[in-house]
């Protein structure tokens, strides 16, 4: 695996993880209490956001622009 591919996988993974965390946190206030949170929905939505992030990263990652 080339160094460029490794850098892309790392950058895309970090971006996807951040997106998933942000999505999960954004969904929590929709429940009145922590016990009322529909965790399956939160996890599913966060996972979908992560997939969307990876697909978006295929178009390019600004973090990697200008690097060798």
C-alpha cells in the first residue's frame, strides 16, 4: 500500500469518526432524559453519517491538499 493511500485512509477515518461523534451528540438532546434515548437510532444514524463522510472523502480531502 502506498504512503499516499495510507495518509488518505488515516485522514478519511479521522474525519468519519469526528462526523459520527458529532452526529451522535447532536441526536441526544432530542430525548427528555438519557434513559429515553433511542440508542439504536443514534448508532444507526451515526454509522450512516460515517459512511457518507467516507464517500464524500472520495472527492478529496483538504487535509491532504498540498502534501507530497
